[in-house]
């Protein structure tokens, strides 16, 4: 079914997804991060994620972005929370729906799309993160462990 065009009086935010993907290692729990290739925050570490495409479900967008930026597929991603604090993205009003999952082993990563690099970081020793991703991971750890 084609998507109809509508005009609204009120501004609408952009919608993004971010993925908290974990695995266990000798260092404890590690989270998958990407180094951003493009502005904003080019060169900074961030959670894999991006904009939801027209007609795409949130879950499909999370799986797509994870694969495009890291080469990984995750069998199961669960919705964690939504973040929409004003100013969280310098490009404009953006709401992100965050998904999470856990993967076994230490799979090979292949940075792609707008990720210059992808690697696992110990949750206990994270680098400075782009956007509000530090806040997202802090809330995730508070609520999930």
C-alpha cells in the first residue's frame, strides 16, 4: 500500500534507532561501539544506529543499522527505551528508540556505511561518547543489571 503524503501544522521530530549490543569476554561485559565517519561528532565513538527509513519498522531499522555499520546480525533485539531530550542531536529535534541484545562469542566486525571503525569496549571503561550515548548506556546499566 503506498504511503500518502500529509501536511501537518505542527513540527515533527526525526526518528532514529540506536543499538546496545553486548557480549561477554575476559574483561566482563563489553558493548559494541562505532567510530563515526561523518559529522556531527566525526571521529567520536557512538552506539551503532541511524535514521529510520520511510515505511520501515523500528526493529527493522535497528537490525539494518547494526548490519550496515558493523557487519553483524543479531537474532534478537529488544526495545529498551526512547530518548528525546531537546538538543540531544545538533542536526535538529531527534527522538531515538534504543534496542539491545546480547551476542555469544567474539564475532568479526566489519565497519561500514558511516562507521569508520567498529570494536568492543568494556562497559567499565568506555571512551567519551557522541550525542547522549553515555547517558543511554548509564541508564541501560542501571535498569538492566
